[in-house]
């Protein structure tokens, strides 16, 4: 995530399937690491800053 985010913003993370990465990017998410695979399932870790409650 970017440094210097406003204090009321909280990181929200997902493990996006490879086919969903573009959708998450349109929603404001950014990859936080390279493609990974666990138990035969490939994903890209992603995060976005969302307003806290």
C-alpha cells in the first residue's frame, strides 16, 4: 500500500483469481505481490484503501 494514507483509510485485501485481477483494478485495488499458487489455486494478492468506520 501507499505510505502516507489518511488515518481514516484502512487497507482491504483480497486474493484475486487471475481472471478477476482487471475487475479488482477497476475497483481501485492494486497488486501487492506477484502471482502465487497454494493448493493448486493461483491468485494475485491485492489491496485497496477503504474509508474506516
